[in-house]
């Protein structure tokens, strides 16, 4: 069974309810049909019901709600106003935004009517994540929303867990502070466990290993590592480590003797977005690895952003991942 097959099977067992905010988009409708037929999740499509049902015959397990006409809109407007009034939102703004599918979907989650939301096929990342940041907010103890990719290397790879390695953050935080790096690592460890089913061994990456170089950039990684150990002493983490020390056992034990992580890491935390984005794309292309993601992480309830070039299969995969993230 491939990793994605395993993710879909585990999502089906979880039986979560996922909202697809861009319900009138053909790729989203087609994905909803596949998800429902595969019993991967229960689905709500948001949009004009006549338009949506005119594009496909929807199977059992797919609900359609039009935010503009829904009887929930008044309740959601009240909820949104109460949440955002201290930030300057007036009631008229709340009433207008409650008809926006991206806000309506997040408000469904806040109201306990759904477990997660997926969008982004026709909306910018900022527009997808903003309602989640305003309404759902971050998980307890996590101040930073971030992302990870689950990299699946070809069969027989000696790295990670059977060739599975989680990379974070490769898509959101450009120049994270030590505190943000710690949050990224903690969230990535949770993603590794919930989605990939692996017990995380976290390497905090740098151009230095255990003081081999002296620089403020390495100091930031060291500070983040120490913070993780304080916040989550249950997590297996080591840093600062160069990539070879993190991945190659001989090198890891030479440079960081006795480390439970060095040479065996399956979660790699990059020091900034340049390194993370370059790193995952190099591994994807040069090692012919599958890059599953980006997965958004750190929210109190899961909201995931699609690429605007996503395929129907991509949407199905992200729905399954979102369902797994919703398992408490």
C-alpha cells in the first residue's frame, strides 16, 4: 500500500466532515464525487445548488449549501461579529462576510458543524487562510501557522522511515524567528504522526553541526532546538545539524555521538523558506520523490490550501489529509 493509499484508508476510517468552499468549480465537484464514492469523508459543497447539481450527479454523502441563501447565515453573522468586533468589524461587515464561502466554511467548523475545510483552486492562499486565522485561530501552544511537505522517496531509500520524510516549512514563513521555528517543528512532528503515521525524529537543520560554525543564523537554530526541548520534552529532537548529519548514520554519529536523531531523522526543519522551498524541490526532481502537500498546520482545526493548478486527484488527497488532521 502506498502512502497516499494509506492516508485515504485512514481518512475513511476517521469518517470526518470536510467543507469544500469552492463548490461550483468543476474539479472540486468531481473530487467530491470521488471522495463520497470512496467513503473517504463526508462532504459539503458551498455554492449555488442549481449550478452545482447541473454539473454532476452527486452521490449520497455530498451536501450542498448556498451561503447566500442559507438559514445559517444570520447565526454565522452574529458569530463572526462577536469574534471580530474587538478588531473593528461592524455588524454590516459581518453580515456581508458570512455570505462569503471561505468565511462560511470556517464558521461551519467554528460552530461544530464540520471538521475541516479545503479551498484554493480558484482563490489566493491569503484569502483562504485569513478567515481561518481570524476565526479558528492557532492550536493551543502554537502561535505560528506553517506548512510541511511529506516527501516519499523511491522504494529502497535508506532515508527517513521507509523513504518517508517530512519537510517544514517550505511554503509559508519566509524568515522565521527561533520561536516560530520551534512552532514549525512541533507542528511538523504532529503532521508526521497524524498523516504519515511515523514517530517523529526531528532534525533542526543548519550549515553548522554542534558548533562547527559560529554565526547568528546557527544561533537561531540552536535557540529553537532548546525551546522545543523546554516546550515538548516528549519529542525527539536534535540540532543544530547539517543535512548529512541528520540523514546519514555514520556522519550523524561522528558529528553528534549518541544522538537519537542524528543519522535517523524523519522530520527536517529548514532554517528559512529559501532553504525549505529549494530543498524540497531539489529532492522532488533529483531524487524523483513524490511531494505530498503543502499541508497547512498549526490551526486549531484543519484548513488546507490547494494549488490553483491542482488536479481532481490532488483535491481528493488534500481532503483525505485534512480529515486525518481533524482526528483529535
